[in-house]
């Protein structure tokens, strides 16, 4: 046990990140640093963009209403995740605005690209 702890400390000191465990994603008692939570929220939003872009394009749903609907859905999912599932104190991470902006612009681009590829 001591050897494993020492190895993780050495990896952290030389710039390697500590291995990420998937069960941490749904553990409200887990501790998060700003970068880890930001990365999780960013990639969660990218996944929502990919799924929604493919579905919207396959149905086909186009127009400003569906873009606004995607933004609302994506924001609601991210908010529900960090506020209801993880129960983090948003002030420790820069407030709601900072957390809700994680990955927003990249996800809009990804959503529009997948919507365009499947719609046209």
C-alpha cells in the first residue's frame, strides 16, 4: 500500500496525473479540483453535442429553435450533473457561469458539424 502511494506521488511530482476512476463520476463525496471537473463537464457536453447533432440531423430538425433547444438541454444536463449528482459547491470552482461555460463553444461547433453532416 505504501509503495502504491509513493508511486502515485512520484507520478504527480513529474507531471503525470493520478489515474482517473470512473466510479468517481457519480460519487458525491469525491473531491474534485478545478481542472478535473472542468474536463469532465467539457467532455460530457461534447458527448451531448455528438448525440444531439446526429439525432437532430437524422430526423431532420433544423433551424434556430432546435439550436436554442440544444443549448438549453446541454446546459440543463451539465447543471444537473454538477449540482444534483456531484453536489459540488460552485463557488469553489468560479460560480455557475464558469461551470456552465465549460466546453460550450466547442460543443456548439461539434453539434452544428454533426447536424450538417447527417442533415444534408
